[in-house]
């Protein structure tokens, strides 16, 4: 992961990739960060390949507050 000062994204959580669901162009990556539910990130399939994301990989999720979306726990993510 880049140093904290190397990016303007201030929200960071370490975790482990639980799953990667690939579509034609976009993949959904679920990350276990020790929370009640996994974080879900949407990346291009190319980014998943380039970052070697696969179940079991240790990652640091970082994002800007304006990119955060919350959904009720009973709603399945798309």
C-alpha cells in the first residue's frame, strides 16, 4: 500500500480478500476487515488482474469519504 501521505484518501482499513466476482468489465471484491460485514469494492477486471487480487490476499483498502456508499445490511449488494 502507498504511504498514507502519498494519497489524499484518508480512510484506510487492512484486511483479507474474501472473494472476487468478475463480470465482463467490472469485478466486485469483498474484503474482510474485521467488521460486521465485508467491505465491497468495484474495480475493473484489469485492475484486479494487475493487483493480483484473489481470495486470501492481504490488502489495504483506502478511499475518499465522498466515495463511500452505505446500504442496509438486509440489502444484497449488486
